[in-house]
C-alpha cells in the first residue's frame, strides 16, 4: 500500500498541482492548499497557518484516496 503522502502548497499553485497530478496518473493524490503567498509571511504567521491547517493535513494523510 505504500506510505501516506499529501502535498501541501499555496492556493497560487492549485491549477498547476491538479494538472500535474493528472498528468502523473494520480488525480486523487491528496493536496492541501494553504494561504498564498507564503514567502512574505513571518515565522509567527506561518506557525499560525500550520495550526489552522493541521487537521486538514492529518486528514489528507489518513484517508484513502479514490482510485484513479
């Protein structure tokens, strides 16, 4: 069955991520989209964001994705 995996990226890359996962034959690969942009955020802002998204990331890592 492999190891759980999920991609965490900013909303600005949503279209690219969806297209890339389809091209790679993994359209149901779990993805979690966080606020964009990330690079200009302070460490504290990133920590706050991580706390807001931790449940969604955990869900993405524990739910079985749909078959391709």
